[in-house]
C-alpha cells in the first residue's frame, strides 16, 4: 500500500487527487475507490493509504483508498486486537 495526503476531493463531482508520499505524480481518486470512509472525510491534508494503478492510457489512479486515523492506524484496523 502507498501512503499520501489528499490534495482535494469534490464530493459533488465524485473525484479528486491524492499526492503519494513517494511516487512520480499525483493520482486521480474516484468516489468508488474509497473504502472505510465517506467522501466527505477526504478534506485536503487527510493522510490516506491506497493502491496505485496505472491505466492503459498512462494515467495513475488510486484504488482501495483508506483514511488513516491520527495515531497512524488504518480505519480498517479498528476493533482488531494485537495477539500474543
């Protein structure tokens, strides 16, 4: 999974862009690629994790995007307990 921050997201249009922490360029986000949160949660500066995919026409898009909680854990980690 890649990490990065939301540059902008337009809820009315259902798309925006994320800036990967490491990578060649910003990636397109479609509302259908958001897992574990509403599109309204994607305000500029929100830290997220996602998969980067290059499309056949050369565009880079984010898939399976998950906002991170402030302490650095994925929202999907909620409720999981560390075993031992």
